[in-house]
């Protein structure tokens, strides 16, 4: 028995949910797929799949076996993709992790270009504002605002400007501050953004030339831990928000949000691409890193 071939066939049955669909995707007869699965079960001495006339379900042992072997298959595909002709046409699943605002505001609108350029790469985009464990969760790469994880390879890819803004209704009610300290002096509500990973609230920072201000004792009536929700709170007039300019710029142009304290913008946010050392030679990761660097550079 070709053990590796048997594992690949078993994975396809699990991923497609049946022998017929797996056989179709593998371009082989149903009976051949069934024969490979029976050989694998005999080799392992456990039942991997429960079969009925209408459906196929994965046993507990089968689910555990699939979870372990799919990582091995992925690693093998990555190794093979760095050799020979595969370098010219990278293929396979590319698992990317990024925050909600970056995904919806930057990455997804530009993704058709990447998909057209690399049609054999299947993008699997994990969208969350928490900091994922790339190695433990088998993620190929992540777009991040920090470079402090020493277990990862990290490269800067660009910067993003900040904007502080609020809705017209909010400013009509509370006034428009001309200096950062007025936010505290006038007890103006601010919608805070807290890290989904650490629970810490992002401080309000301002900069004008050499003068740097970080506000403390801010009035936070509402705190959110997801970037798109943070934007939504500004649009509903819940408070001042301090967020990425690319997120709010369309709403500023539509007069739904108004920028404030424009002369007090802090330094732009550094953005990085990070990936596990094991992905260093992956062609899929390399072409994505080049593409996303190009994307941020154009901004």
C-alpha cells in the first residue's frame, strides 16, 4: 500500500463529505477510493469512516487522524512547491490571518488581483482582531501591527495613517475640541478600542512636531474589541474614535464622520507580515508577501 496516497485519498473523502465527490475530485473510480480507505483502516487497525447507503461520517479516531495528517500533507505540499516547475506556478491552500478592518478595508477589495495572478492558490482568510498563534494553528502568515514575536519571521510592509473623528451629531452636542486636553477637560465621551488578546485599552496618543501627548483618565462610555465595530460606534454617535484613516476616509467624504485634531495626528502605524520559520521557503508565502508589500506600498 502507498501509505501517503492512502492518506491523501482519506483526506479528500473527509473534506468533500463522501466517496463519490472525493472520487470525482481525484479523477478515479468510487471503488478505487473505497479500496484505498479499507486498506488504510486495515493498516491502522481502526475504523476511520462510518458508511451508510446515504452518507459517510468520520469516526472519533478518523477525525483525530485527519487533523494530524492534514498538517503533514500541508507541510509536504509546501516543500514540494519550492522545487522545480512549482515555483513558477505556486498552488495549494494559503492560510492568512489578519484583523477585521484590514481584511474588509484593504485586503479583500484587492484580493481579485492576487487570485487572478495566482489562480492555483486557494486563499483561506482568517479574520480576527486577536493575535493568533501561527505555529500552533498552522497559519501560513499574518498581517500585524507588531513585530515582537521572536518565534516568527517578521518583515515591515508599510505604514497606515491614524485619524481621530466623530459624527456630526456628536460634535453638535459636545463641541469640537481644538486641543487634545479638551477631551478630558470637557469630559467628552470616547469609544475605546481594547485588545481581544490582552484586554488592554489602546491609549489615545497625539503628536505635533516634537510634542507628544498621551491622554489618561479618558471617559470611556463604550469599549469594543473589534475594529469594524469600533467604526460602527462612531457612525452612531457614541463617541470620538481614534482609528485607521483608510477605515473612516469613505465616511468622511460622505460627511457621515468629521475629522478632528488633524494637526495632532500621531506617527503612522507600522504594519508587518509575519510567518513561521518553517514557511520561509514556501513559494505561496513568498508571492503573497511580495504582493501585499506592493499593495501597502501603493498606499
